[in-house]
């Protein structure tokens, strides 16, 4: 792991790092905020998964998470959204290929060689974090935005007990049922839609996967409300299966980081409580 | 004035606007955050002046000012750092020309036609703000970073009573005495150094200009501490003239927005008190 940059911020350290990923077969960049508490004790880890078109940098610069993370004592880990590089297959659509890895392990050529973000964020990245930061790996949680909200919910649904809590900003709730997801999943996973269910929150819930609880914020002015997010499908699935979903429709908010940063404090406080940092 | 974008954030509205500037003879872009209180009452205005290489966008995205501005009820206005456009003279040095207007009115050709940021930020921009926002123009304050910290201090020193308070992050304290400023001032104002004093904080103080008080944060790891900031010269000038300077050397912080955002809350709270929003 190589250090790209270190900046003192809000009493802690905001770092950016690169390493050669075995899961993705390319160099990967990610950011970690270490709160001041990590100087003297191991701290719980909260992963933030970003949305389409983003790298680690967008939320690191615009997410406004450091002040409260420093107060609470949370390590915040922000990976990239896909493998990267000249050798990594890409696409002309912004919703597929580089910056659009959907946090899945691809099975189809030519994508399967590099597009293994599921293995990366559930396995390789936590291992790196555990080796290089003062992280309490028994206390991990995950959240994300849009495609990253999809990723966060899928990670939590598929790995019961691994994450103490999960939340999302404007998540893609049912990628199998939207144009973006159909385009991406058919190329990453093939045309048999049965295989898509392993990476679709609503499908996972409907086929028996469970979460104890879930916090989701969605803006009422989100430009992708029906084309990408479909919170109604998530609500229906949770209602029918008894999942304790807190779905908050936020009046006038859109899909941007101005929305995310507004509710960042709420999400970090929610995770901190479930990670045992607060009562 | 045309609206470029509006995003709901922290209960208020973050807007970006353009207009044709008569002071700068070009189109200018700026951002305004209107807190929720502005829906029902006029609110005081705090101008943020940015540093070299920046536009309005850097601090708007990375400054982390909206949460506390919304709590306090402050309108935050962030202008660009220079005139812009194909017709505006530029330079190959990042510290002169476009994105480096030094908040002065140029007197020398070919710069004097466009480079009138002093008139812009003290006159034309406040007029626009007063016409288009629910702003209490009897309560204005100013702060900024680096070249913008220089601008904020010069504005306050040259206009006693116009601004209720002034503060700065890592300001250029004595531009006449550093390479950046010598390069820029000699081109904007000519080679007679006497004329430079009107835009140099330390020179203004030493020639009799006064401020009731001043808050300045500087990082000890600032890469421009001696080449650009020179806080010692400011301290000496304030000590010798009885200006109540609070100069905080912040351990381990650099020149970046990670530094600015860390102390943003302190600065807004400080201004809010002097603008009569808090006791």
C-alpha cells in the first residue's frame, strides 16, 4: 500500500492510498479518514460506497463526514467504484464499465478478469484496512449512495452479522428492474436473470435474505427517483417481510452531494450507536 | 442575473449564479447559500474570498460551511477570484492573471479593463446580493483563504465600518514582500511600490489603517508559510498598533480545504457573534 496524500483534518488524518489489487487485477485507490481516537485505541470502521461516475474523491471532498466522524471516533473508508486502467474494459455509457462496477463479481468475459468489486470491498479492502489502520474489525458497518447504496444493502444482506448496520442515500433498490441495471447486469453476469438476484436488494429480500433494520434517505426532487432509485419497491419488500425500514423522503432534496452531506451527520450517528460508540 | 443551479442543502438553498459584470467587463459567476431563516427574515451576509487557482466552486463544494450557516442564519456569498474569459488577459504563472485577481483594481494596461475585483467585491456584488436575496446589508462581514484572506483584510482595513468583522485562513499578510505579490502587483499596479501599499495588509496597518479585531488561523504545516503567508509580519504589525489579533497556529495543518473546513465552524461562529446573531 502506498500513500498518495495525508492531510490533517478535524483533528484526524485524511489519507489517500493506492495498492495493487488481486481481486480487480489493477491498481486501486481509496481514502481513509482516521479520527483522533485512532491514535490511542482501535476504532470501528464505516465503509462508504459511492455512486456512478464517482471515485473515492467525490465523497472524500464533498461528503462533510469528518467533523462528526472525529467526534464519534469512526474510521471512514471510501473505495473507488470500479477497477481502473487502460487494460480494464470500459463502455461509452456512464452507467456501465469504469466508475460503474456495481459492487459485484462479474462472470462474463471480458469483464470477469477485473470487475470483482464484491470480493474487493468485502475481502481484500477490509484486510488492507485491518493491516494498516487502528481498526476494530469486529465492528464494521457500511453505507453508500445510489449505486453505492445498492452495494451497501447487498453487502449487508449477503453477509449476515458481518456489518453491524447499513444505511443508504438514494440507493438503487432494484437494479434488475431499471435500465441502468439491466444494461450492466446483462454484460457483467450474462442474460440469465436468475443470476442477477444475488446483486439486487429487492430480489434478495423477496427470496429470503434479511436485515434487522435499515435507514434510507431519498430526496423528493431526486432526478432518478423512478428511473434509478424506486424506493417504493424497497418499502414494499421490507413491509412484506418485516424488515424495520426507516425510509425518509426528504422534501426538495435532489441526488447530489448537497443532499448527501445534509444527512451525513444523521447516518454517522445512526451507525455509531449500532457500533457501540454511543448509547 | 441568471441562475446556473439550485440545490437544497442543510435546510437552505445553495445557488450558483452568473451575470455580466460592469466592474470586470465580463461574465462573472458566484455562489450564494441562503439559510432557511432567509425564507422569512433578512439575514446578515458573510463574503468568502477564495485563493489562487480557485473559482467560487472550490469552497462551495469543500468548505463545509452550510450546516453551521443554516443553524446561525447566515447568507454566504462566494465570488470568483478574477475576471474570466477569452478576452481577459492571462498569464502562464498560476499566481497571476485568471484565478489570481488579488481583489484589487488594476491601473496598468492591458489589465485595467477587466481586473477590478476590488470594485467588484465591494460594490457591484453587494448590490446584486441586496437586489436578489433576503439580505440585511447593514450586517456584512468578510473572510477568506490565502489570496482571499489578503482580500478580506484589505477590504476591511480600507472600509472602516462596512464590515462588522473580518477573519482569514492562512492569508497573504504582506503581498508586497513575497514573490507572488511582487510579480502580480508590478503588472497590475506598475513598478511604483508606493501604489502597492493600498492592497497590502501589513503596509496598510503600518500606515495607519485599523481594525478593531482580527481572527486568523494558519497551519504549522502550511507549505506556503514563509513564501506566501508570513504570519509573523502580521503579528508584528498588530502588536505594534494595538490591533486585537487572535492568531492561531494550528498544529499539523496544511494549506488545503481540509484545513479550511476544520476551522470553518469557528470562523462562522465568530462572525455570527459580531453580526448580532448570537450573544
